């Protein structure tokens, strides 16, 4: 690739894919029991989920500024055009920090091609955008066209997700403890989506089977030409339910292309085990 794609661990792409495609990787930080870890590098998602099941409350923080500076400076110095597609600015300070560091680097290397994009996406929604960016870079597309196409994909990426236990969102202040308790007793599963980069509740559904069915209905309402899309599904240590959702989508739409991955520690620390998320485009774009 003549263009280097940079991604952070908020994209929830498997590390094997990151390495295979030579994506420059910025891990977000996960903190458990006074220890700091690099998401996907020094701690695996299952370790985070097991800790949560045992009552621990992981915390997270943005990617290290020093690592960003090192990456940006290296690419600028070596005259390698680079595009960093960042985790939503509404969910992490990583994007804002990256912009400041980029500006500093460009002062020293004013002719460098370095772009930081606020994806306003999360998890595999961001991952699908990063994957597309790699494909465009590999195809030899011009730098400015890659940036424009990536920004278009970001704007049209739908995120529909549910969590298995409201207690995890309650710990992070996303819902009240009372709502979490009542939801647990009544087996209520919230449906949420991402709007302008923020997590927004859509509705509440009673029961796991019904919430999956409703996710497929929302896909039908919002998706465009979904049978010809690459559909993303990510899960919090619950591959069985992810595959169940995949089968429902196959049966409903005849989709053939899926990308399924586990939600990493940085996002999983807030959503909790059992989270299921669905990603697709709401506008017909060139695949």
C-alpha cells in the first residue's frame, strides 16, 4: 500500500487481521485492579469479561499520546501518506488528542500527508470502515479519494446493539441502577444505536429472542441493498448468539457476506459480556 491506514482498538477487528493487513495499531487502555493493559495486546477480551463476571469494574482510557506521536512522526518523516480513522469522538478523547498531535507533527513536516478522521463509529462499525479503507489503499486509489470515500462510509454506517445485563451499563453511569434492577427482573433488553457518534437508546424489548428479531426488523427498515453488503456482527464473549443473529439475517435477506468478531476489552468494559451488535450501511455505496 502507498497509503498507511491507522486504527485504534475501538474498531474491534481481530489482531490477526490488523497484522495481516499491516494496519498501524493504537491500543486503547484497560485498567483492572490497579493494573494497566493495552487492549488486545496485553489483555484479551475474555479476560475482561471474566473479570466483570467476577464483580470487577474495568475502566478504560484513550490511546497513548506518545505512541500516536511516534507513529505520525515516522510516517511524516518517511513521506508515507497516512490516514487515522479514529474511534468516535463522543465516546473517547482519542480523536481530539490525535488532532492536536497531528497539528504538531505538521508544523515540523508541513508537506506530510496526514489525515485524522472522526469516524463517529464504534466496534465493528468502525472496523468495517477500516477494512474498506485498506481495500481502497490496496487498490491504488488516490489519497484524497480514499479520505472522501472513508468519510462517506462513516456517515452511513448503522450500529444496532443490545446488552445482556443492564447492570454493566449502570456501573458506567449509562443507565440508573433502579432501571438496571427492574430490567433484570423483567428480562428487559435495551436496543441502542449510534447517532452522531453517541450511544442513544431506541427502545426496550422483553426477552432475548424478541430483541434479535427486532434487530433484524430495524435492519430491514434502515438498510440499503443489504443482501449485497458485508454485514458486521460483534459480540461480547457470546459467539453462539452472534451466529444465531447471522442465521436470522441469512434467512430474511439472503446475505452471503459476514464479518463476525469479538468485542474488545475497551468497549466490552462498558457494555459487558453478552452484548450483541449489528452493523450495515443505510445507503447503497460501492462495495
